[in-house]
């Protein structure tokens, strides 16, 4: 089995490479990246979930509409995905990683972990 810790590994499109293609961020790590700028935060939860609140500055693309081929990634911002607990953002991240050949970051534990860390959530 190939080494999975090399984040620069191109062509990581096989099913075995998907777990290595995801990078977990803690709420504190995401908050720091957001404060530094250059982050494109994408919420892949349902419309109903987003209506209950979201992380400030997040863009909403529900998982059932998430198509990496339609994402304009030309602005150079790092894409970070999140959902309620991290499961759906991992699925979206695997799709994006397969399309780009690069690892994708997501919020480990999702918005549940974000709120438990007392990070801000805005009502929609």
C-alpha cells in the first residue's frame, strides 16, 4: 500500500486513497484559518439544516447538489467543507479530491463540534 501521509501525492483518485485525501480541521484550526482569510467555506447540509443556522461566511451547496466540476476554484482560496457531524462533508471532500487530485479539508465533527467549541453561528 502506498504511503498516505504525502499530501502532495497527485492522482489520489482511487477508493483506497480517499481517506488520505481528507484533512480534518478542528474548530480552532478552522477559526484561525477563517481569521487569516483565503478560505472558501462550503456548507453541504440540507436547506432545512442551514435555515437553523450556519458558520458565518459559509457558502451553501447541499450534498445532493454538490458537483466538483461546477466549482470555480480559480480564486486560489482553500476550500473547507462542513456539515452537521462530518460524514457528508467527507463524502463531498472525497468527490472534490477525486476531481482535483488534491487533499481536501473539512471540519471534523461538523457544526456540532463548532458549536461545542463555542464558535459563532449565524441564524439564516
